[in-house]
C-alpha cells in the first residue's frame, strides 16, 4: 500500500531544489584497486537523511516510480528516510522488490529511477540507489529481517536456477505458503550475483546474509544439479513437484566466430575470467579451480557492463596495462557510464573504433598480440545503432599477454531440447508470456534472461515475481 504523508502537500519544493548536493563518497582509486572490497563508502544516518530531503515529491505517479521496473514507491521511501524511519523505508522497499539490497547496489540507476528524477533538468538527481542500499542495510544490521510466511499449502514448486529470476520467484512463492526447492548447476546459490558480479560491486557477505533469509524461510537448495543433463523437467514432475519455474539466465558466452587464435592460452571468455577472478576456491566448480594466469598487459574486447567488470578485475589481479577494445565509439557503448568512469579512474584505457581480427601467439605458443582493424560508423542497423564498417588497409597490432572476450551472452538450449512440448526460439530462449511467465508446457513457467535475453538483475527478478503470482493462481486452480 502506498504511503502518502499529508505533509508532502505543503512541502517547499523550491527550497528542496536548492539544497546542496554531495556526491557519493568513493574509496580512492589507488587504494581500492589493491583489493576486491566495496568501492562505495556507506552513508551515515545523517547523510542519508539530508540526501533524502532533496526529493521534491513529484505528483503521483512520480517519474522515478515509473522508471523503476519494480515500481518501488521511491518518494514515500525518501520521506521515511528523511524522517529517520529507516526500517519502515526498508519494509516498503521489500514490498516491491525481492532483492532491494542487491538492486540498490547493481542497478544502472542513471538509466532508471535516478535518470528519471526531475532534478536532472536543472540540478543533480537524488541518489535513489544508495538510499535504498542504506535503508535495507540499516534494518538488516540493526534488526535483521524475516521473510513473512503464509500457512503451508502442501504444494511443491521446483525453481531451476538460483539467480535473480529464481530468487524473485522463490521469495513470492514462500510468502504464499508453497514449498520451494531451488536446483542450481553450481556449488552455491546466487547465480549471477555470486558468479558474475565482482565483489567490489556486490560484496559476498551482503549476498550471504540475503541468502540466509531464504534459508530461514525454509527454501531448500540442491547444488551441482544441471537440469537437462543430470535430470529433466519431466523428472521433477515425477518426483512430485506441482509446478516448475525456469530461471536459468542466459550465461553462454558469445563467440568471436571466424576469428583465428581465440583458442590460444591467454584468451579467456568473460564468464570464466570473472568467476575464477572473483569467487573463493571453495565455491568454484571443479573445472574452474585452476588459478588464472594474468599477464602485465590485458585487453578486454566488448563495451557492456561485463567488459567494465573485466577491466576492473584485471587491474585488481595485478595487470599493469589494461585496455578496452570496442568497435564503436563511447556514445554507442551499452554499459553504464558510472562503472565505465570508475574503470577509467582506476587506470583502464579505452580504444574505440577498433575490431580484433586475429589473436597472435608468441614463441611460447601463448597469446602475444592482437591484430586489429580500424572501424568507422556507417548507417544505423535495425535497432538504430550505427553499424561499424572496417577501414580497408588500416590493420595494426596491439601487444598483450591476456585477452578477455566480453561480447555478450546466449541462452543455453539444453532445457528446450530435453523438455517435450516446451516452445523455444532464437537459439534457446524460452517462449513465455511476459505478464505471467506461462510457457507452452502446462505447469511450467519461466522468467528472466532465459526469456528476454541478457538484461538487468532487476528485470530478471521482476520476471520471477510475476511468474510466482501466476504459479500461485495455477496451484489454486488445480486444488479446486
């Protein structure tokens, strides 16, 4: 239920607009590149209250609420934080989001809530994400949190994938009294939150405390179980589950097809590089426990958030020269500006309009250089992005010891291939209703990146929540 304080009707918006802005406090680049600790320095209660007071409380619906995929009641949260009612604000965040402590840290706020703040027109927007992080962290550290549970229904749901979509689905299902078991191919729960996002953006202890909430609520976890290989969805139904949710993400690294040398020692795919560079050995799958061999000069190919994560990880692993190679200009880069600026501050270099065409081995058989070609921007493609066109005869060499391919992700087609009557498309994406997650197979629902393709943590989580509501209705209809 929306919280609308009567005082907002008489607030002095002009005075709030003219309040001074203080940007996020960050650890100095030279300090933070020496470890994998959090980069952002937490707000103090006083600092949070002052920042929240900058919100001018736009008429409903506020632009920040509309831009948030969860439609969080951000103005009411700002009011509660301004009044020092931090736990009440946290409760409100939890009403709309299954992972507020995660989204507050990793969402591209400049593209969502913060980017839609009307203060952008003349001033600096309210730091919505950091205030969400502050309120939820404050409650967890001072009071703890218990997921509210309904009386047991006796219905069992299997959730495939312990990432944002699966967690969003599990959160809503257990609150409705259903028994939830999450099956995960990796040793630990979290999916992308553990095995994709580096510690300097999302500290592992934050995730661990969040997962403990799910454990206390009774969510069961089955690790090292690859659905489609170790068992099928049909097996899950045969084991007595009443419904199945598919939330496996889209985690197959895109390849540089027809580019010689991508199989050389020293050339890594982004997933392998980030997992082995950021995750403790005891949480790693057995095939990823060999330590990374990082040279002094690292090249990262790609322009999204994953590329920024790889650049910053390479710097923390001791690389002396880290360069991003991107075939368009910075204007066309899909990754967030905030992460990209942090990478630059930490020492990463960018080389635009550059396309690798060959990876070259040295005398020892390992990667020694990348042959590249200059690009120019041609006509826009179907999505409106200008197509990069090679400049003939412009080939040049970039010397490096290590290369990381951060080119995007594809879905894993195995579930579609092993599940009769489950409709898929575009190399394995699950065909599902956007509002309910219903698939072509009765009792099977899906959401997140395995439906939409690679997207944000928050949109995957929302997809899982919507599917959970539909699963709840489905289970009720079965009972009748």
